[in-house]
C-alpha cells in the first residue's frame, strides 16, 4: 500500500507542478499578446485543475503516514 500511495503522490505532485507552470506561462503569454480571454482561461480552468490535483496530492501524502512503512520513517 505504501508503494502505491508513494507513486500516486509523486505522479500527482509532478502533475500539479506542471499545472502551476502552465498557469504562469499561459498567463504570461496572454499578457504579452494582450489577450484577456487567454489570461482568464488560464486563471480559471487550468488553475482549478491544478488546485484539485494539489489537494489530492496533499491527501495522499497525509495517508502515507498511516501505512506501516510511513510510520517507520516518522519514528526514525
């Protein structure tokens, strides 16, 4: 169970970080081009997805502490 949670946490972390980078790059391009709808879409849609994935990542990381292997790392 620990390995599955660890892998899921790592995958979600990468996805959420890439989502954050996409928001910053997308909004920067929108500002440079002068496209309000582009800035708005990256601020709304992509940000919501990145926030949901970040919440799932946090929950998975929290659940890692409730596995037997996770408790061993905390006790050390």
